[in-house]
C-alpha cells in the first residue's frame, strides 16, 4: 500500500485505518508482533492484519468486529493527529481543482501545519510531480518529514523549515501552483510570484478573516496577478432517516356522540375509538440536515499569474 | 511529465477557450475560421503561436492582436460627491448618443478613449461618490474595452463554462460538486476507474486529467456509444486514450450473471449520422452548441440506424448494369469494411468485459440522468473492497432510496449524503461583501467506501447496517426529527 498507490493486502509497515462504525475510526501502524486495543477487544497485527485483504472484517478478542481500510488522504485528514487547525476535504477539493493540479504538477505550500493538505497534494501530483512545503515551526516541520517518510511519499515532497514571508519557498520559476495558509499571506505574495513559472501559474490563499483577504487581494493586484476571485465553500450533510408523523385528530365532520371519532376512510388509521393516543401515522424517507453545520472555515482567494 | 506545461503555446487544431470577464466559450483553433464571441467577430490566426493566457484585442479588421500593457492612469484628485441624494436618474445624463458612440467606434477610437469620452460627457459623473465613479468606469470598460483572453482548457475552466452555458447537458453538476467527487473518489494516477456519466464527457475528462494518463478507465455508457464532446475539449495527448475503454450498460446484467456474449453489438455509430445528443428534458436552455465544428463521428452518440436498411437503400438505385456492377463491388467492400469494424468492436468489448470481470476496480464515479440506484447496485460489483465510490444526482430523493438499498445490500460503509454551498465574494477596500447572486443548487452526492461483502450471512449484514447507522434513541417523539 501507499498513500499514492493502492495495494490489495495489508503489509508490515503499512498505515491502515481501523473502522469501528459510524464515523469512528483511527489510524494504526501495522507491525509484526504489535497489538492494538479497541473497544471490541484486541487486534493482533501478525495474525489479524498482515496478509489480510484491505476491506476485510476483523474480529477482535471480545467478539466485536471492525473493518480495516486502505489509507487515503481523505481518511488521513479525518484521523491525523492535529498539531494545528487543519483543512478538510471540502476546501481541499476546491483548492485542488481551482489550482488545476494533476500528475506532474509542481506545487508550493506554506504552512505545512499538520500535513492534511500536504498529503492530498502529494497524492494528486504523483508520480511525477513534487510538493515544496514550507513550515516555520521546527518541530512541526520535523514531524511532517517523519510522516511523509512513514507513508512512503517522501520522494515526492521537500519540507523546508523557514519563514516563507522572509525567505520564500526555496525554489524559483518552477511551480505550477502556490498555496498559502499563513497569518499574513500578503507578505508572501512576492515570493509566491517568483516561485511560480515565468509562463504563468495559479495561486491560492486561505484566510479565516475578511481583513486578511482584503490585504491579500490588494497585494495580488499590485504584483500583477489577474483573475482574482474570492469564494467560500460549505459542506452540508444529510442523515437518511425514516420519519413517522402523526395524523392529527381533527374530530368528526358531523356532531355525533356515537361513532369512532375520526375519519374511518383514512387508510393509515389504527383503530379504537375514544380517548386513543395512538392515531394514524404517515411514514416517509427524509434527508435530514444535522443540527449544526460548519458555517465557516476560511475564504479562498484564487488568482492567475500570466 | 506527460502533461504539457502551463506555458504551452496555442496551436492550430487545439480546442481553446475564449474568456472575457466571467464568460467562457470553447472553440477550435482553425485558420480563416470566423469566430463569434461576445458580440465580436474575429479570426484566431494571429493567436497561433502565442502562449495560453495571453490577452488580445480585436482590431477593426477582425484580427487579434496582443493587448499592450496599459499604464495606470495617474490618480489625480478627481472631483467627487458624497452621496446620491441629489442625483436624478432621468436617463439624460449622458450627452453622447448611440450614433456618436458608433461614430467613435467606426473611426477606430480605442475602448479606453471611448470610456474617457463617456466620462467627460456625463453630467452626473462628478457628483457621484468615488466608489460610484469607480463602479461606473469598471462597467464602461467592461463594455467598450473588449479584450479576450485565450486560456488552456482544464477541468476548472470547462466545468465552469458548462455550468454557466449549458447546465442541462451536465445535469446541473456545479463545478465545486465535481471537485468534491474527484477528491472523495481519490482519483489519482494509476487507478483503475469505472466511470458512468451522461455529462457530455466532462466528468470523464476531469477523471482523465487527474489520472494524468496513468492507470485505466472503463466508461459505462447507455445506448449505442459514449458521448465525449467535452472530453475532446481537454486536449489530452493521444496516449491517454490507450487505456480508456468503454462498455455498454445493456450488457452489464449478462456480464454479472455469466451469460455475456459479443453476439449482439450495441448499434453501430454510422459515419455520417448527425449527432443526436439526448437532452434530459429538464432544462429550458437553448441548445446552442459550444463548438463551432462538428465532432469526430466516432466519439458521438449515434442515431440508431438499422444495418439491414442501409443495405437495402444501396440496392434500390441500381438501374444501369455497369452502375449495378460497380455498386455490387462497392457493396462487397462495404460489407468487408463493416465486418472488420465489427470484429474490432467485438474485440474491444471482450477486453473491457475482461477488465470488469476482475472485479478489482479502484473506484466508481456515477453522474448521470438515470436513477442512481440500479446503476450503483450493479456497478459496485466490479469494485474491489476498501475503495471509494461517489454518486452524483441532481435531486436528493433518488439518493435517499439509493442509500437505503445500499444498506440492505451491505458491503459499504461510511455512507454520506451531502451537498456543497458555494458563495462568491466581491473584495474591494471598504466594499467587501458576498456577491449578489448565488447558485441555488449544485446537486447532491452520495459517497462511501466498499468493504468485503459477506454474501452468505444476511444477519450480519443487517447487524452491520445497524452498526453503521446513527443509533436511534429508544423512545421516539414524533416531532423529533432525529428519530
């Protein structure tokens, strides 16, 4: 397996995803002799994992079971250890498409953060592209390098520990695209422009605050970027549920002391007269929105260097 | 890298996209071919050889010329008002008439100059606030400084273009929804993908772009053949198509039940048949074609022509003996050619069938006008375990049913029904706000991951279903939506 290539069976050294049920999962480093505790019991790597097919059901020691999934950048994003606030797949999807990324693309990114976007970018530009990612925090940069190595993608990425606003990305005139997720992106626009190829490329800046966006758009204009466009994207999830709604008792049409008390022609009518609490119900399937949804992550500003 | 760099040059024969502001149009780059775009007529000849992304002006002769870099007008302290309380909109504030402006245009006066003239001849301009003046100038520039940028097609450009111009052809799939599909589906180089779409080939092209020519794609199609109008716009190099296969939906059941044969072929796409693109009957958009030329016949949805009928019409015209002899010779050659073609098609069909039968695809993408449930239930059989699948539907309700049927089937986890909201912003100093109009809907997605299907144990698959569903509270209040 690798994050950039599918494999069929679980191998020693793989990073696999243990799926327990309804959005409950966690990553695990597969190793001979290791054990992993779950609420359903113990998983022994050597007997339960190694050699099994990805997507298999694994029964744990207490009798409950889990599924073992092949890692993908999307699953990684949902399960990685956070060192910073991360970007989720909704934003990542739009960034990838609007930067026109594809196999062979050269991308520059700052800051690396927890590597959520990084993994997705690496997956997209593989096998012939490259990611140059800059992180000013020394430990985060080192942790990122470590993870890329563990995930078998280190040949596709270069992590540089420096301040992109002062020292740029470490490359010039090579990038097809630049991505900025830093506090003061307007200070890095000049460096972004020089990292991009002379013939042109795309840039994206992600900022939570509109004031940051305003400064960044101004800087982009000053540096001659065109097609400057700011948008935001929000994910709305629906739960599929079967809903039963009660039919209200509207009484009877004619004043009649005898009789059932409600309309007998109603097909879903349940039955007994008088003070009956269980009246007819209507069932239907619905896509019910969640009680809360993410209302804001950040504004995405895209532009073109031509 | 197999992809052309963004510094690629415009070449004859390319499919290029013309851009003016937010308006896009795809056109073939051909010499002496008159193009109409945004009320302007011109030839693309002069653009050939320039780098994609270059901006051009249209000269009086209908030719393109690269736009010179304009010096920013010095910001002299312009006279401006504070608000619009005294500005009356009587339609008479512009002293230049339509004819005056036309005369200026005919004289060959440049757009910038015309805008300047309009400003000078507007009685209310100096009373407007600075912001209003700015807005006025932007609006006039947009109208009179006709510049066109020629951009290289990409998923970003084409999906935006199709959504704006011909959403009916792509089942109203908004570009951000397409972006979600490509990421949720983990589309990347080396995959073996199954794609089923009726979006003019746009989704197929997007998948191909993200795969960079590596891996393989099997496109499932309804009727006689797949529509790939949009796919050809991407300008992929020929090798990309070596691993693109197609397989008719009409043979899926036979393939799954083991009765597959190549005896009957889906109707032959005849060479001269005009393209009959199926409209989904939902949009009232005009069927304006995006492209100026007819497509290559082999990539279009064919009309269903009966081969026997073809044969008959050729025989009927034989009166002259010599004519008849020549016709018979022609007939024999035609029959031979047809047999060759059929043999080719059978071979390709067998190859595609073999790929599907391996049941190890790395993912499934569905985006069509058809009800998604039967498609998913059958096509998922060809996908390996622990692989993502994404289904797009313009409407939510069919996906509710799909979700339910998938739960009953088992072998899928992490099912999610979602849609994305997209909002564009105007960002200007002291004038930043979301834009006035917003797309009302971009369609819905149902995504999930396959797992090993426990076919023998229906109990456990129900257990799985229960495990995967959100636990419902023991006591259900009828008003509680989460029941």
